[in-house]
């Protein structure tokens, strides 16, 4: 079988970069695939990968898979179902919604690993993982042998306290796959009246905040090479220069930022394209890149790619649940979660010519539909379009709806509430 992965890695310990947050690690001849996206189209086709993920048949022949968390640009259910029965799928346990979703797949080869413990998954091949301290979603891992170590940070912006625990296991990380890019809906999807000139400055500050977090993490891990990670997911709207796509700095733009602000790390940060590899050869890390280009060339290439695709948003044309069933299921989620958050959450639902509101207050155990929005208390109000409304009522989680970016948010007061967002992402 013709395999670029096998050709590039040969018999070396090393990393093959498939794109976004997907890597294939080879240790002691064993192949471990991390956060593979092979068959999935994240968030109903709202997003695409640029450069496209490297996909080849040999991905179905790996020895193990590690999945970091439930987000659809990291968690490919159909691919996991098609793996060989002897290919183990490793997950750091401890996240209720993720654990439940995985168990529902009935995978025979699923292995939950305890966080904060070192596990030997193959002969002299080890993995150690930690959960994010607060968000209930993310986990990061290191995978290593006596010769080579890799930190897989997916899009987990964990604290330095968490990072230091990895550093205690491996004093110096050979390759750190670190998130650096701000991929989020805030502040771009706030309603227009909340879009202010001050918020534009805040956007720039947020972009730089996450890039600096990557720098700090790289220094704490004492990483020899940093792969700028997880920013190859672009909004599939035909426009590489749209507000949201420009806000997500490309890996090469991040390397430019490092060169301008952290010259000592200029050679450490290695922006890769899908299909590139880094090998450990007698103590030296060798970077094997197929394409070297400027940040302008990269974004121009992205622009051509998106323009050729056009707008590619998949739509849903019918509702799979009745409103009464939807309300009953939402109530069951609220009661099961047993949350004490006493805060008003409103959801504007649009179904054809009809508009209504779902009102949720977890602490008061209220779930009801009303015909108009009315509140004198602090609130978040998500205004959903037709497609997002139909998807949610038809059974999608609200985390999936947020992922499609087909909504706007009103809020009063205009402040960030991580407890509310955590509830919405993990319960609804």
C-alpha cells in the first residue's frame, strides 16, 4: 500500500501531522493516532479544514487512537466505529457528557484511562493525561518512550499549574502540539448593538492573549519544537478574509508573531502543513516539510480554496421531534444535572413563520416556552435562526448548535459568564 505516512516516518520515532489537531505518533514501532478527523464534517459542514486533512487508508491500520474531547473537530464517531477490533481507543475519563457519548457507540475496544496516572499502553510506551481544571470538556496528554516525547494539547488552554504536572513527568518535551489561536464565537456573534469600537480592541487583545498563552506553555514544557496547533479549522463561508476567519491567525502568522516578539523561540515554533513530519534521529529532531511559504501566500491559498468550495452549509429540512418531546427532554436534562445556577437563559426559536422562546432557569428548575421575550433580570438570550432551531429541536446538543455559529447572543448585563456557558455546553 502506498502510504506517505510510512514513507516519511519509516522506522523512526516521530510525529506525522495530519492537520488541525490530528497527529500520528510512532513510538517503538507502534502507531498512535490522536484526535483523527477522517469521515466527519464538523458542525454540520459549517467548518472545513485548510489545508485539508491528510487522509489515507493506512489510518485504519494504526495500533491505537487517543481522543481528547467531545468537540466535533476532534471526535469522529464514524471513523472510530470503522477501526479494527484490536485497535484500542484511549480516552482520559472523568467527563460525564463525553463518557456517555462514547459508551453509546458500543465500541468493543474503548479504554478509559484515569487522569493523573501514567499508563503503559504498549511495551515501554506510556501515556499520561490531565483534565482541564474547570471547563468539564478538555483533556491534554503526553505520550512518550525512553527516546521521544509528545505533548498533545488539542485546543486545551489549561493553567500553568496543569502544564507543570506534565513537566514533572517529562522534564523536557520534544514536541509540544500547542493551541495558540482564538477560535470562538465571542465577540463576533454578539448582537449588533453590542459590537463597539472598544470590543474591536478587545478582539485584538484576545487574539494576542491566546498566542501568549502558547508561548508561556512552550517555555514551561521546555519544548524543543512547538507545532502551532488547532487553527486549521476555518469557517466555510467562501471568504478567507471574513471577520471570523481573519481573527483566527494562521500557523504561519503565529510564527511571524513569535519572530517579532519572542526571537529566542523563532526556531522552536515550526508551522506545519498536513503531510509534514518531525522525526527523532539519534537525538536530533528533523523537520520534513513539503511546502514552505509566507503568511500572505498561505492565506491567499486558503482564499482560493474557500472560493472554489463556495458556501457549503448543509441544511436540515424537517424536525425530528415534536416541541412537546423537545421540552420533555430538556426538562430531563435540567433535573438530571441538578444545577444550582439561578440565572435566566433564553433561546429564541424560529420555525418557519413561527417564533417563540424557550426559557430555562436551572436553579429554579424551570423549562417552558413563551410567546415573547420578557425579563427584568440578568440573562443570556441566544437568537437562533431557522436551521439552528430545527437542529436543536431535532436532537442536536446545544454545544453542536454553538459549533455551527448560526446564532446571535443578547446579554444583560454585557458580561462573560463562564458558569452559564459551561452549563449550556455540557448539559443542554
